[in-house]
C-alpha cells in the first residue's frame, strides 16, 4: 500500500485532524506503523481523546480504501500526501500543513513559478474590482501565478484577471472539490482548469462545509504563496486573517490603499500602518523579488490591427498599456469623445479584439 493511500484511509476516519494524525505519527514512528497498531496500543496513545481512540479501533482495519478512491476517481480528483515529492514545498513548513491534499489540474505550477495571493472583500467597490483585475492581469503577464479562494468579489476578479495573461491561477477551496462553494462559481472553477490552472483543497469528497473551513483554508492559501496582496477589506475581515497568517509564515504583505471614507479601505489602511507595503503599481510588488524571469520579461500582446482606424488603434494601445479600462478611463487616456469611444468599442467587441468584463471594463482579448 502506498503511503498516500494510508494517509487517505486514516484521513477518512471521523475526528482525525491533521494535528491529531501528526501527534500519533510522532508517537508511533511512521504512518505505516499506525495501521499495524493493536487495540491495546491504540488505547495507550498519549494526548489523544477517547473518542478518537475508539474511532481508530473501529475503523483502522476496516476502512474501505477502494470505495474512497472510487469516489475520487468518479469526480476526477487526485491526491497526494505530505511525504510525496510532488507535495508543495512551501506548504510543508507552515503550522499544521494538510497531510493529504486533494487537487484538480496542474499541481506542478505551485513549485515552478512565483505565486502571489490576492484576497479581499466579497462585496468590493468598483474601485476594488478594477484594482484586482488590473493588478492580477499585469502580474500574470509577467508569468506570475495568482492564488485566491474562489469566493465572490475580489477572489473571483483576481482569478479572472489572471486568466487574461500568461500566468496560471490557483484556487484554494474551503469545500471539497466536487462541491464547489459558492455553487455559482462552478463555471469559474471549470474555466480555471481549462486555462491550465489548479484547484486544491484539504477536504475529501463528501466533506460538509462549516464556517470554520474558511479561516482554516486561509493558512493553505497563504502557505503556498510568495506574497499576499490585500485589495479591499473591512476592519474585521477574512482577508486580514490571511495577511496575518502570511506574516507569521514570513511572506511579503502588500495592501492597496483606498478612499479614507470607505469602510472597504479600513482593513488595508490598518495593515499598511502595521508594516504592509503600500501598492500603487506592480513595480511596488516586483521589486521585492529578485527574479530576472519576470523582471526582464517584456509584456507583449499580439492582435490583428489590419483594417483598424487610427482611433481604434489608439484605443487598443491605451487598453494594452493599462490592462483594464472603463469607458470614461479610455476617454481620458485617448482624449476622445465618449460617443466615438462607445462606437469603436462595440466594433472591437464584434471583432473579438477586446472583451467586456464587470462594470463596463474592457481588456485586450
């Protein structure tokens, strides 16, 4: 039996958390030794509750591994354990790393690229949406992966912005992978996989989502990242929990400043006062990392401009420079009348040269 199968079987026993399993391994030696424990040995384990001991005795030699693996197979879910070579290196060193990790997509992208997490409000302002989409897009253009939590708001904007560029986006779920939460983001999850990205979770098929799953998920999100950007957050926010975890893990913490009168800026301003780096553009982020692969990478977007008017080319160049622009911002950047801009944008949409995002924002296709 492979080690990851032993971890999978024990992980399926009710009440066995990563911390509990880690304690048992520390006491008995290896994960293989656990399945060979006799009933007497199990009841002699130290610092383990009686309820968990009873579950171990009841299930340890009777769990149906084939049934567990069949459920994963039917849902196209793969899994690894902490002792596998493929296990993300960054995740091994955090407090309470998941001993079993479930995933869909290309797991190798975690170890092969710089990964920046982007988090924020589930109810962002138009300003926050614009910042999340633009910054994730521009970082992605530098072959940087964007990590987020597949939630509404800033998470979704960050994933979508990344998919417009060259990087890959990674979604860390607070649910099991066959039970995408929120359900309305199932389409987004599929788009991430189609784009070559990754979905990961510490929860096996059939896991029931509770409120505690979300802050627990955040330690993984920060754990696999090389830095965390808080885009918009209230003073009490899950995004700030992720930033705190990242700080404890030694990650770079960034925050985007906002309107001093907006509640959605208070969390960002709080952590800026506490030492997070204020971000005005992606150079503020890139200068914290010594990586010639993206520092010397030219941002290049190719598109067919044959037959376009000079005004159309001007609009395309403005959007290309900024990444994402609203109609009024296009007018400001091109000194063109809004009626003309609207007409040209419609033409570019029909030619699939630009795409419309949320809140009448436009990006190069």
